[in-house]
C-alpha cells in the first residue's frame, strides 16, 4: 500500500513519465517496511517487559527468528543492487 501511494503521488507531481518500475528496488522497499513493523513489535514487547509484564513463552524468540530471516533478505537485495551498479 505504501509503495502504491508513493508511486501515485510521484506520478501526480511529476507526470507518469517520471515513474519507473524496478523490481529489486521495490523488493528492498518492501523488506524495509517489514523490518519497521518487526521493530515496532520488538518495541511493544520491550514496553510490556519494562512495565512489569511478562513475555509469553516463545514470543521474543519468534520475533528474533523473523528479524534474522528478514535481515538476510535485505542483505541479499542490497548485494544485488550494489552488484548491478558496479
């Protein structure tokens, strides 16, 4: 949704000729958005823990596993983008 809104906004501001399609860049943007959501979840877990609450069994481990997998995807996309530019 965020990508669509950004593309639509740019198309309106600059004209449709200014919008291009780059699947690798789109993938990187999607991965960063997912990373932001995971960061938000980690902050919520920390808030509960710091305010005296208790983590549910496996909650932190699950988030960290997903985060590590996502970071690997972001690393792969970043390497592809760098390799393309060299």
